[in-house]
C-alpha cells in the first residue's frame, strides 16, 4: 500500500504524520509512503480539495492507496484500526 502525505515545512502535525508513516514502514513489508511538500511542489489547497473531494483547510492531508483519509488525527486512527499501529 502506498500512503501519500501532503504537508509543508514548519508543520508539527506533518512531522508527526511522517513519524507514524516511518514507523509503519519499519513494521510492515506492505507499507510505503511518500511525503510531498505542497509549497515546494506548487500544490495549492484547492488542488488538494479537488483530489479529496472536500474542503482541506489544514495540512497534512493524507491519502492511502489514493483514498483520502484526512489529517493527522484521522490517519493515526486509521493506522491504529487497520494497520496495527502501536500494538
């Protein structure tokens, strides 16, 4: 599975999302992630909203296998419930 984290520099929740993704990468053979800095890549929040199909007022915005999960809190909950995070 591929997780894509859209974030920006200076965002503490983006750092936490990357930390969770790194932990999952180390624990699972089937988990990979990519971090994309929206500022460096020229991606607007409108672009994220188009991909997510709903408003994205904050970063990070996280997609798992092209399905929008949400921000850090939603990603952490998804990882706990579906990927065995913190077990």
